[in-house]
C-alpha cells in the first residue's frame, strides 16, 4: 500500500530541488503518493494571511505529513513566518536535525580529520518562541520565557525514543539551569525523571555554554542532545556549520498528529530557476521522512547512493572541488539515481525493518490538554508587583508600605531592580532602571486571597504606575519563585 | 606613580597561577601595588554569605580594580555564585573576552589553518540573568527576560569604544530580534542608534544562530561582536573552544566604578598545589588589565613574550606537544620572563601610548539611575491576565466575559495558550497546558485606569486562579506588546 503525503514545492529554488528529490524517489519506487498543496510567498501575496490556502490546510491535516521546500515570508507586512506558524499551529513539538560528516563536503572539521555524527532534538513550541513580550516602561522590555512540564516531557520522551530507535547509546540534555533555575531547572528535572525509564541509554546533562565549547573542539563526545527551543536553535545551527552549512542537514518537525519534513535553508531567489541549486538538504529531509514513515530500506538505499555520490566528488556549484566541473540540480539527481545500489567506503547506513505507520485518519474533536496530572499541595505566599519609578529604593519602600494600610496580613519583604535586591539592603553600585519589583509576602500563620492581593496592587497603583503582577506560590512545600540576587 | 589594585588569589589552583602572573609582572617592573583581599570558598565556609569579608568589599570599592583567580562557590548551600554576585553588585555591565589563535596551542581551527582573532562583548547584568522566575502552575514555569534601553546603551557604547581603541574596523550585533521582537528588538534598535555616532566603524547585525554557524565555518568574518547576556555567554564560550578552551582566553568585567579581571576557567581542585597548572588565561586577563589601566607598553611587551614562549613549544601539561616535556607553573612563568623582549614570528602586538587612568577616588552617595530620559507619550490599552485553567478555550471565554460585568469599558479580545491564539479562533491541533493568557482591551474612545483593570482581575480571581497580570501600553503611538501567534 502506498502512503499519501502533502507536498509543498516552496519558493525560489524550492520547485527545482523538490522535483529533483521526487525524481530520485520515483527511480527507487518509493511507495508514496503526493498531493501538492498551495503554500508560500505567492499565497501571502494573493491575500492568504497564513501563507496557505484553506484547501492546503485541510489536505495537510487530513494526511498528517507535509514535505516542504524552503518558503519565504514577505517582510514588513506584519504576517508571521509561515515556517513558525506551521510548527506552532500543528504543534510539532520536536525538531530533529541529524548532522553527519559527508565525504566530499569540505569543512573545518573534515580538514582537521574530525568526524561529525550527532543528532539535535529541539523543543519547538515553548521558551521565548511563545512571543509573549511587553514594554513595561519606554526603557524596559520583558519577554516571558515559558517552560512547561508536559511540553518538556513530550520532547524529551521523543528524544529518548529516537536515541533507542537509532541504536545510539547516550543522550545529553543541554541547559542553563544554573542561571534559569526554575525554567531550565524544570526541563532538567523532567529529563532526569524520563531518563529513569530508559536505563539502557546513558543520560547526562551539560551547561549550554560548555556544550558549545565542546562541540567546536570535541564534537565526537556527543551522539544526541536535547535542548529547549532557543538554545536548541543556536546549537543546531552551530552543528550545521560543523558539517558544511544548512545545505547539508535535514530537518524534521515531529508532532503527534502532523509532522513536517523540510529544508531549512533559504529560497535563494538569486539562483531560482537556473537549475543549479543543491538538493542535498531536501533529499536528506526526505530520507528522514521515509524512515519516519517506516520505509527504512528505501531510506537506507537512497542515503547510501547519496553518500557514495558525494564521496565520488560529484557536486553542485556551491561546494566541492572547484577544479572539477559542477553539476546542475537535475544532473546531480541523475548521478544519485545512477548510483542506486552503491555504498560509500565506510559501508554506509543499514536499514531497520520496514513498518507501516498509521495515517492520521480520525481528526481530533477537542484541543488536547497537556497535563502531568500531578496533584500537588499549593499555598499562596504573596506577590511581586512590578512598578515604574525613578525614585530611590528607600522612598519607594515608603510608598509600598502605604499600600498595605488597609491590609495587615502582609509584609513588604524586598525591592529589587533588574533582579538585584536594592531594599532593605543592597550595594550603592547597583545601577537602577525605571522599573522596580516590590515583593509582598503574607505574615506567618495567615491565609490570603488573590482578591486581597489584587486590591493591594490597585491601591498601590494610585501612587505609582503598576506594570505587572506575579503571584508567589509554593507547590508541594517547595518555593515556586526565585529570590533576588542579594536577598 | 604606581596604581594600587585589589588582588584575590582564588581557590584551588588560584594562588599558584596568581603567584606566577605577579612574578612575571614584577620581572617587568609593572607599576602596580597589590592589596590582597579575602574572597572565595573558605570565606563562604567561614560564614560570609557573599563569599568575601567586609574588608575585602571595602578595599575593592575603594580601589576600583579587582584582579582575581578562579573561585568556587559551595554547592547546595543556597548561596549565590561569587562570580555572578561580583558582576551584579558592582554593576560591571560589559564582559569583554578576546579570542586569538595562540601558536603552540593546537585546535581544530589551527589544524585547518584558520586563524582566529576576535572579541566578544557581552551584556553582563540583564536578560534571564536577572533571575526573576515564577512557577505559575505546578506545570508551568516562567522566566522574565529583561532588556532595557539604558542597559543596552551602556554595553553597546562600550563595544564601539573598544572597537575604536583596538583599531578594529567593524562591529556586529548578534541577536534574535526576529523572534524576540520587543526585547532583542530593543537591543538592536539601540545598536543602530549608537552606530550612527561611530561612522568610522562598519556596523552590522546578524541572527545569533546564523552567527554560530558562521563562527564554526568562517570565524575570520568577524572582528568584534556585541550580544545580550545569555547569547553572549554561549557565543563567548563557543569562541573559547575555537582557540583551545577557557585556559587560553582572558576575561574582563567592565563597569563605570569597578572593573574585574579574571580567569573564567575552574579551580581544578584535583591538581591544586601541585605546581602544574597553566597560568595563561590569568596572565592574558592581567595583560588586559594593564592595557585598561593605561600601561600599554607593559601589556604589549608581556604579551609578546608570552606569544613567543608558546610559539617555541613551551607548555604546561594540559596542552602542547606531548612528546616534549611539560613545564610546571613557575617554570612556565620563568620561561615567559626569560623571553621578555622577544616577539613572535608574526611581529606580535604593538603598544599604544601609555596613559594613567584615574582611580576610583570619590565614592558615590546615591544609586545611579540609568535612564534615556526620553519623553514619550504613553497610553494604557488594556491587560493580559494569565490564569490557571484546564477547561477548553470557549468555556474560559465565558468566565472571562463574566468578569467584565461591572465594567463596560473593556472587550475580551483574545485568549492564547503558550503564545498561540486559541480564542476566538485557533487550530484544533494546538495542544493546551493549564495556563492561559486572557487579553482585555479598552473600547475605542475610552480612557481607563489601572485601578479598574486590577479590579477586573480581582473579580476574575473569584472564578479562576490568576497567576500574573501584565498591562498593555502604547509608547509614542507604537504598540508596546506583541500579538499572539495567529492573532
């Protein structure tokens, strides 16, 4: 039985590299059928605010698999990136990118004789990519960095499963939990919990800056790394650089209902239509898709012929030995086709058993709620009120105390500026911006209500501009907020 | 006249590498006097919660310059990192790290014949390093990422001045403003404004993931890069990897009143006291300090002798040609001393004119307020209320509307989950965590008060748990908050 997938050609060089890849698939009798969908720049231009037609959306949601070329989002029109929209709206929570030394593609690391073979799994929905930002004052912008327990669990579990499927031995968690103790701390905590279910896999964690230092000096240390969204973005592009750039690395966005396989390089409008673009990244993404769909023997055969072809020095104009002639896109694809059945010198990749994935047949009716379902005792402790002010901390403390005049249940415990405590004690050298945090906590033995707290903030707002309010909670007896530097 | 500075030996290998560096300084008659201060692990252990004595703090604040060895912060005792405390409390807003190929130190890049010579300037106070984090629900953690206009201006201005002083031609701004539009957008906006004052310097900007890809493939493209705190942290450790690791790169934390020059590598307790530690990073930091203090000819002479020494293959046990014997810490220092006056094969570094910096003579009385002083028209637009809920979006919308029953000035305009709009429209595939954002905006033509908004939140809190409140403001007619994905 054939599997039907949605295909979007993309913009710029998209159509020609897609054609090359599908030609290779056809030559190898890959059991896929394609339904081409309308997405990309011209659909933005035609007035589709999401960059795709309703028909395209429907087809993708029906088939559950999208294979896409690079796409361009028009700039300055206030529309969101079609690539980001696709990842978010369809909840493809895991971005997987495989990076491997390709013989024939010269890099700093190939020159130094250091082989690269590693996989990055990046969380794809959360972190600052939630895009929740506010200007609190004209001088102060705040972005909310969200990390959730169930969202972390989804991507971490995917990473462990991927490691096991690939036959890797280890998985590292990259993070910055030493600084971002609650957010990255949560991600790391979930990593350690999930790791217990995979005793066959060596789980370790590493601070992200140390990770980057090691990736550029001893990348052989790693097999697979899972990270939060922004750190994963940075680390995966760093790794692309190790193997020759975005033109040589596949990308898969995996969700429970819909998954997207794409080339993440640009649309290269300057060479579009000239038939000289390099289809390698899209072909590698297509190979990942075949493997995901259970066509492991097809995937291995095509991958081996590609690796063999590159190893022979066959190249498009953007890489390889400039003293030998470069091939156009179609000729490159034909070379890969001619080499079907060949394997590279190192023996190439092996196929796992084929299997057939189920198609996304039954559309879901309600939005899915992600929850760990944990029952944890909660206690409300107080509130952080963020205010705009240019006065010195001692003066602001008097204003804050005044707001407590109708409520005896609270104490003013701390004022900070950019996270550093400036009241009741602090350093004279701490420079101040015009936004402070004022922390009120309940007195021991009292029970407080949200409503009272919001009324205190309302009273405070008569004397000073309130920008934000964050409640302070304890969960399961553990403090659910950080202390200020110096507190 | 001699300059008096504070010196902290540090923990582990700190004392021996500091001794080696000061020996080299002495042999070259560097015009410094030292006041040794008590900081580090043993002072934490003795009950000093900040890891230093009051006397140490006083001395450092009086002298304005601290030269420090690596220090250890005891783990699990709830104390903050002494290195981070020092940077924050004394407001050393710019972290400068110079990365250069050292002949004799083999790296992937030296093997590939690619020379490295670049400087990273990292903002040192803001970003997620403010450490302001809250668990909103047991499942959802939020960190507040702060970027301020005056804080950005301080570090960006420092970077331009540094570029000019070094005789570089260009400065790049690394950022992720395509995703973090308000926060990194603000940093980039300030960069572009300040750049206008430096027409002699070629200013450009680059997305941080692309930057990392280019740094591992074509690092020669860059001379100097300025970044926000976390991205700068990641990029500077990446660059340390390019030149051989933390043992080969200096670090300076620059503030208006106090500056800190330090080795950022660890304390290596396993080899402490054995006399085999590598003093190169601390020596390079000391050379940066000499240059900062105006002793440019001392700095150049010592740097040239170090470069010459390394080039000759002289090495400690942690690097270099293992077939030649390694030297201990003191012998390595003596080799550098013996080579004073020598220059490396490429001609080495040149001295600028010496000058004498003013000492930090007059202590400040009030905290400094950082402000751009811009007068901008403000308008309050509405509020985002973040709530804990497990119901479907439509049901939550009914609850939210109910909270408006006492106030006709507002509309419920949007509900989002992890930044993606889920009401009034949204995709069925958007998975939900148990924390929603509800956005209320004022009706056109009305004027609203903070107090009314906080009362709406208080009313809402009777039906659903409120986690956070963020006011929506426009500044100078420009929208001061982001739209939800899909809004």
